[in-house]
C-alpha cells in the first residue's frame, strides 16, 4: 500500500527547534515524528512511501537514508524551491502517487493517532468514494460539515461562526466532525478534478475538497473513539511526550 506523508511545513509554532531543523524531525519521547509515522505505516502494511520536503529538506533526506532498516520504499517530493501547501503538495507529488492508479493514504507528519490505517484503506476501497476523510467527534474549533449520508458539505469555525464555502448554511440533519489530518484519495479522480479546476502552485487541500464537493464523492470515515494528538504546537507536544506510549506500534521496529 502507498502513503504520502506531508512533512514540508515550516513548523513556526515549534520554534526554537524549527529554526535549525524540520518539523518532521521534532522528537517525541526521543524518537523523531517522521520515524514514528513511518514505523506506524509499516506496522499497518504500507510499503511505498512518498514524503514531501521543503524546510531543511536535506536533513529529512539524510535522516531517511541513514535508516535503511525502515524496510520500506521511501521517496521524496521536493518542494524546496516552492512550498506548495497541502493541496499543492499532493498535486506536485501526484506523478509518483498515481503510478499504479491505486488509492493512497495521506498522513500529516505531526499527527499521533491510533487510527486503524489498513482498515481505513479497505473501507475506502469498498465505499466507492473518490476520497475518504477520517474524522472523529474530538474537541476542535474547526469542523467539517457532512450530510446525513456522510458526504462533505462545508466547513465551520466554531470560534467565530465562519462558514465555507461562501453562501453555505448547514442543514438541521448535517453532522460536524473534526478532521484528523488523515485521508485517502483515488488519484485519477482527484487529479482530474484538480486539472478541471485549473489548480496549480500553492493551495489548501481542504479548499480543494470544498470546491469539489458537488463533483467528487467525498465521504467521512468516522472513527468514534479515535485517540489523536497534533504535536504542531508546544502544549500538545508536551502532552504527546507524556502519553505517547499509549499509541500502538509507536517507536517499534
């Protein structure tokens, strides 16, 4: 199975570490996050990995090359000349991700979770969806809005009440969930829609999904009891340091 790790971010909230290092190599319990994500993917049966790089990208390449015992094919989508953001990063890497036209999983490098990744891939393939967004009911001020049939309809910021896309209003039967930073795409359908929208350069994958919600089948895959920590800021990084041992497969070779 194939996966794409989004690891190109600047990690500005994790300074001073990210003044001289990529966010992907921030240690949690003494183990860099990229290593934790790679080992978790391997434990779930993923063996073909693409990692995008930008900020101190050469340190990520050197780190992976120094750990040949990962036992996986690991390649790099190089964004060092231009940071493409989440959607642009996927489009930039699509030639590698779409080689066999099989679905691929996308995983943020700063996420620790117990999501059943292999099961999520199977459920996606059985669903017939173009993309599956892994969601849960965890506390979050920003939520994706889905129809009663779990199709993507919009985005809601609970802090200020903002809704997207423009003109969107939730219906009484709609459901709101927190996005996990894990999703699965069918490359032909998604790549074709990106071309139809004339997407290029830097753009958000969530913005793309919202613009494609009436064209693609974008479903929620709800994991009700999902345990997840986003280590992208100091408070949650400290929390992860305390509880990382509760996540299955973490840091084990």
